C-alpha cells in the first residue's frame, strides 16, 4: 500500500510539472478530443452576446474573446452552438474573469475541459485568458 501511495504522489508531481508554462505559471491541459475543433461558439453563463440576460460586462467579454479568437486564426466563430465543435464560456466580474472551454456535445451539463481565471483577463485589446487558452491548446496538439 505504501508503494502505491508513493507512486501516486510521484505521478501527480510529474503530471503537474508537465503542464508548467515557461514563465512559471501553470497551463491547464486540453482534452485531445477537441484538438481537431474548427468552429467555436462564445457565450456567457447567463446567455449569448445578444441575449438580454447577460450582464453588460459579460457581453463585452464575449465580443473581446470573439475578437481575440478571430485574430488567432485557429477557429471560426459561429453564431449558434449547433454549428460549433467547442464552446467558450465567459464571465467577467470586477474581482475576476473566467474563460472555460467545453465540448459542444457536453455543454452545458458536463464539466469544462479547460478553465482559467484571472483579474482583467477578458478586456478589450489584451485578453490574457485567451493567450493562456492558446498556450494550452498548442501544448495539447504538439
């Protein structure tokens, strides 16, 4: 039993270290099942960009993420989830922003495949959470 515990701890340590970014920040892994995704739908936890339900800051975050995704050039942003392979969900609050990636077939019922949080992570012009997504994506498809 002791050997199993030591082995598990060692495996966990190696797994965590495998996802360390060069700048010392960790980069969450992205499931290989979405590595071939081409179409992305961007929404908030409260609804889409043109829905009346999302907070105004979430609507801005959706537009900022869509812009950053289009500049990246990896994905085509679509207007409804039925056209998408993956879904990016945003939440922007004064204390923290969230960007989460879901497989379109599992969204919204299942857990996210990747998620990052940070203050001012989804602002216009610079979207550090999208930069983190890109780093995690590129690491996953190497």
